[in-house]
C-alpha cells in the first residue's frame, strides 16, 4: 500500500518517518512504497548470494548486507543485497556508498528494478556494478558503470565480479531453486 504524501518530503524527513515504522518502505522521491516479502525462490537466491559473497570476501575489506536501505540522495531503496567497501558500523541503518547492488526480479518488481531503480542507483557515485537476477530461471543481467553510464556485461555460467576480486558460479546462486 502506498502512502499518500500531502506535502513534498525530503529524504531526511522520510528516513525519520521510516525509523518510527514497523515495516520497511522505499521512497521514490515522490511517494512512500510499502515493501512486502519475496517468494521462497527470491529468498533462496538472496541467501545463497549472501553466503557465497560472505565466504569469499575479506570481511575487513568488504561488508555484504541484505536488504539494508540505500540513500541515493533523492530516493531511498532497499536492494536485495549490497556490497560496501570496508566495515559498516553496527548501528548504521542506511548506506550511501555501495560498490555493488543485487536485485532478484519478480513479476511485481522487475519493471521498477530494471527502470526506475536502475536510474536511482546510478546516482550512487561509488556503485560499480548492478546485478539483476531472474527469479524463476538461472539468468542474470549485469550492468557495469562506465564513463558514459551503464554498460551491459555478459553474464554466463559465472558472475565475474572483478571489483571484488572474485567470481561466483551462477548455479551456486540458484541452489535449491
């Protein structure tokens, strides 16, 4: 259910409001959007990716977080998974400097993830790679930041993540799906 705003909100006002709520919400710059839970396939893919990345990355160099809100400056989004350089302090609720973001597409979110969120995430100067994973088939779209914007990189059987110094077998991300 979307929240109707009677006057324009800022990101700062939204963050204060959301901190007082029980559920999670995104702010697309004009409206508040209630977040709902994903399907079991969605959960499996996210938890597999979280485990794979946490096992392969040095925890002193990278922090891997699930569903932590990201402030793009004009919007607040909840990517399924984020990778940040360095450690995020324990009480932090919002990231501003993700290196890599992952979204698992569903019928309900694919249009937003591939469109508006793609544009929103481009506002994060630190972001180097945006990975979109299909929920019902083993397939990924990898967007890499270049000087001209996003460029689609091939995504085959292995997700190459050179910014992190690793690669992930796509089949491992889809284990149990």
